[in-house]
C-alpha cells in the first residue's frame, strides 16, 4: 500500500514541461557553494546536507524579483514543515554573495540557506539553466534523497506550485 501511495504522490510532483531538469533516479551532482543564512555567509555542501536527510534544492532566476520573492516567502513559511520530515531547504541563484546574503535575510526570512551560483554553473549541472538567458537559471525545484539521487523535480516559471509539490515528494519519501 505504501508503494502505491508513494508512486501516486511522486507522480504529482514530477510533472514538468518539455524542458525538464534531471530525471528521477539520476545522481544529483555534488556541489559546494558560498551562501548565506540570515545574512551571514557560509559554505553550503550538498554532500554534508544529505548526511542529515533529503535536500530540497530550488533554483530561481534572480533575487528580489517578483516571482522569486513570492517563492522565497513560500519556502520560508514551509521550512519548519520540511524540517519535520528531515529535509533541508536551499535556494540557488546566479547572484553574487552580497545580494544573496541580503535576500536570505529579507525575503527568505532567515529560514534557509541561499547559495550564490555565479555564471549559473551549478544550474547547468542540474539542467536548470534558462533557455532564454544562459547566465541565470530556470525556476526548477528538486528533492534529492539521502542516497544522492533525484526523487522529484519540477520546472515552471510560475512559483505557485513549487513548494507544495516538493513538500508532497518529501512527505512521500518519509512514508517509504
């Protein structure tokens, strides 16, 4: 029964447009990046974060833009729920560290780490680079299991469903 519930929940979380990101089951590229939490800079390591539980990794085009601010607020509101399921949330954008530090405090409300991805190099590894501007990322969200593999992904410029779909995938992973 749990397998059926997991498959049904994950099928909702992986519906993506044609420019989909890494497929489910693909290894998530390990990365380390300078980031900020609550305005304080530090280093984020995917490998280290996965030792604690699944990771919700979301790429967004640019700090302090309308859609990215909405998405950051929604992830901030849901961070405690993600933590209840053992998941770490991290946002990644092509901004510089100073801009990311300010965004982590103001729009992410000191709730989760935001990493700087100059030239969208990490986004490229995750097939999340923008089709229209290769210097930024698409709005793409992932859940990465503790085994380092992609469990769910979702790409859509509209920020509205990213948080809920990633939360559904984390919950499904937790009931496995």
